[in-house]
């Protein structure tokens, strides 16, 4: 390669390096680096807003590339359960990573976490990590850049008895009574009222609900209101058995009323004592049917905060046979050649170095080691972490590579021109002194 070309490559690297700071690591057979992306999530289970941190780590091995996101909450605000659910609900996260360079497209790292039994407001556990992978069949530089993140919640199928929970609110005179074991009330207690118009109310997410109470003599009729609409006509009669006869004893944990199948969403049930007679509430039974797809109303959308940057991984191909001679003669190019005509986006330097110059980025693949004549050999990929420039102007100067210059690459043309300039200046000064001495009467 001509000395002009080598000089041009060095100058180009210096210009590009001034626009981006590069940290490069090389691991044989594998490349790994990480960056942190911050997200702010809103809507659905995010409530007033939840902040997440995603640590993205691309991994490239022979024939495969994989992206992993390690997830964590950034503060005490976390995703909350929207309702009462048996164990088995799941929280699922899906991110999007844009891939460009030698591989174009997207990877969608996904992960889910099964939850314990939940009541409204319980914190939801995040999955430990998200991941996605794809086959890799070519060498080159691949850029990984995180973009969007979506959070979905799928409630578990099952039935939950809601008893003595703050989600049940009472209007009017209600008293909490513990009951003898022989009555077999749920959790051995009930809520009791004798006030006409007293109301017990529950808000819930589910697909069905039931009113659980006692059947006993002389109990007053009950009106049930679902989502603001009276749905019992005639009224519920806890003082009668299922055949319509007056009760002579007490039956506990009775399903006094049950709703039809409902759409999964937030509902409200109210039970109203219509007369000044005793009425009981043992529990509300909330039922959630099989929901194959995560409900859209529980979904949270997460917006990327700021620009986290990107990770570039270079997957080299085979190293070509090399015959470089460190004792190369000076350039033999045609002096009429235009050195700038050899500038391209990718240039090859001696000893197998490849420098790729892009808009604000520099990627350097470590040169192969060994003798001057090398057998083609695959090298390990290189992970490159990019940072934005911290200075408003581009500084002058080249790249401090930490390597001494190659003795065969000394700028002989520049040295020769400099020597000629010095000699010419000295000669001109001597001639001027002689002329001044002649004018004054001659020089000895």
C-alpha cells in the first residue's frame, strides 16, 4: 500500500475519533458489552407512572446473536395488581432492539414472571431478564440499539373470596361479628346490619361475582346493584330457602346471588338492605375466567428516557494471506496520482488492521498476530461501546493509539522537504551576508 494511502487513513481516523469516544474490548469467540436504558411507564398497571431500568447486553457467538435485558425498578413505585387473583397471574415484558449494519431488522427480547396470590395494589414481581436471539451467517459490524418497551399483565383463572378487606366499603350501621365454629361462616366472621338502606360495596376486576351470606329466619330482602344498575327483580330473600319457604334454621356460606358472565374489566357490586331487619354479608366471591390474551386495559407503555446510545459488535471474517515486507521501498505511485481519490468508507491498513469510518463512529478490529505470511483464520468479534462527544468543537490532532510508528512508515517526503527548506534558508543567509560585505568594501 502506498505511503499516501497510509497517511490518509491515519488522518481520517484522527478526524473521526474527535467526534466519538470509543471503548473497545475483544474476547475470542464472544463479544459482550452492556448499556443502561431508562424507561418511564404509564397506563394500566403502571398507575401514576413507574420507572424501570433495562441493562442491555448483546452477545455474539459462532452462528448466533442474542440480546439480554436485565430489568429492575428504579424506585419504590412499582407495578400494582389491579384486582383479586389466585396464584398464577403473569407479568410479561417485551422490548424492541433495532439491528442495523451487517444484519438488518429487530430483536424482541421477552420475559415473564408468575405472581403469587394478589389483592389490589400488591406489587408485581419483574421477570429477571428478557432475551431474544437470531442466526448470524455473515461477518461485519452489527449495531444494537434499544427502543420501545411494553408491559402486559394476564390475570390467573380462579375464584377469590373477598372478606374483611379494605376494598369493601360500608355505608350505614354495620358490625363485624365473630361466629361460633359450628356456623361455618367463611373465616368464622360476618358483617351484620339492621339498618334500612345500609350498603356494602366492592370494586373488582373479573368476569363474574357472587354475594355470599346467610339464610336464616326473619332476614330482610336485599337489592343487588351491579355497575350502578339494579339487577335483582324480584329482590334476594335470605329469609327463604331455595324453594321459597320460610327458613326454620340457619345456613351459612350461601350463594345468595351470582352474576352472569361479564366482560373482564373493572366492575362494582353493591348489596342494599331494603328493610329494617337483620342482613348479613359473609363475603364477595370474585371469579376470573380463562383470559388467553393479556387485557389491553392492564397494559402499560414505556417511553425511553433520553438517548442511551448503541452497542456495535464487529464479527470479523477470515484474515487474508499477508506478504507485507517491513523493508518496503519508498512509494512508486505515479506522481500524477491524486491521493484523495483512494479514500473510501473502509480502508485496509498493514498487518490486517481494518478501520471503518462512519458518521461520528470509529470501529477498529484488532490486527491478526503472527508472521508476515499468515494462513486465513477467523478472529473473535469485537464489542464497541459508543459515547457522545463531551466537547462542543472538534479538536485538532491525531489518535493516541499507544503504539510506536512503524519504522517502514516514516514520512520520508516530509523529512526531505524540511531538510531542503533548512538548507535553502542557510544558503540564502550566507549569500546576503556576502553581498552586504561587498557593498561595504569587500569580504575577506
